[in-house]
C-alpha cells in the first residue's frame, strides 16, 4: 500500500514560520526574558496560530492524503497495465466549427 501526500506550498511556509517563531519564544521563555503574563500571552498566540493554520488547511483542502490499493495481478484475459491511462481527444475537438479554425496556437 502506498500513501501519497499532496501539500500545498503555503502550508509548508505556515509550518516553517510557526516552528521558527516557536523556537524563538521557547528560547526567550527559558532565559526568563518575559513576565508570566507575557509568557501566557505568547503561548496563547502560538496556540491560536497553529489552530488557525489547521482550520484553514482543512477548509481549503490544502493537505490531501491518498492511499492506493495494491494493483491486481495480470490474468490471461486481462494483461497488467504498464502505463497509466491518459485522456485522448481526436484532432477535431481542437477546431472551431464552421471555418475549422484551430483553438491551439500555430506551431512554426
């Protein structure tokens, strides 16, 4: 079984920004640079950042995880597929009706 994850680029940037800011805040908290109120405020902002990121990723379907089942073995009446199926169109699909003008740009 194969698992494929498609993650949009902005999700990765969101993750990097969250990790970098979290490391900076955590280092400052360990060095006692903040008051108790400031620490709690920064932790609440960090939690809101991650929750908002998760909600936005869910709302936009930004992370898509696909699992593929094992392929069936070849049988005598059905050979194994060696290449994925591709979509096929006849050349007439790319002509405008009437004057037969092409929809595709002219290749020189």
